[in-house]
C-alpha cells in the first residue's frame, strides 16, 4: 500500500520548483536578450490569441485586468506591442505584437526553451512529455483549452 504524501510539503516543493525555474529562465533572458520573463509571458499570450483584448491577456496569465493593462503599457513603451481599435467592437481595443515584439518573443521562446531543457531534462531524466502531461492536468488554462 502506498503512503499518502504530506500534501502541504508537495505544495511547498511545487512552489520552490516554480520559483527556481522562473529564476533560471529569467536570468538567461536578461543575459541573452535583455528582457524579463514577465515580459515574455504576455507576449506569448498576445501572439497566441486572435484579436487579443486586455481581458484575454488577464485570463491567459491568471492576473487582474489592471495588471494586464499595465503589462501592455510596459510592452508598448518598449515598442513590442500596440493597441488598435477592435475590428468588431468600437468600445474595445486589441493588442497586437509589433514586428519587433514578434522578433523578441521568438528569441525569448528559444532562450527559455533552451534554459528549461537543460534545467528540467536533467532532473526528470529527459521525460518532459510525462511532466508536461501532468502539469496540463493541473493547469486550468490548459484543461479548458485556453493555453
């Protein structure tokens, strides 16, 4: 019979792993691309969302609309995104990547993937597929098809 793990310890470990992996990727992005992981994450959501509104960004990142709006403002100040009128709703706007934003997103994706492959693959014995499948079961944005 399998012993039930200390679930609070599981949570603590999950948080430690997340923070550690965040730091690994963030350090590589800073060094290699002059960007932050908190900049790459919204760029990825915007790139993957047709007619992305600030609400879509908030939902995709699990943050408040106010936080998402501030993120868009920061990304716009770097020239990576722009707000445009929504094609079907005059009261709303959409957020689009600029060509430079798409370039830095693509570069950031490559850097982040490389950093994570080195960091996670060693610890998991290269079995990233199973790990990804387990995370997908826990991640509400992936369970409902948003991520």
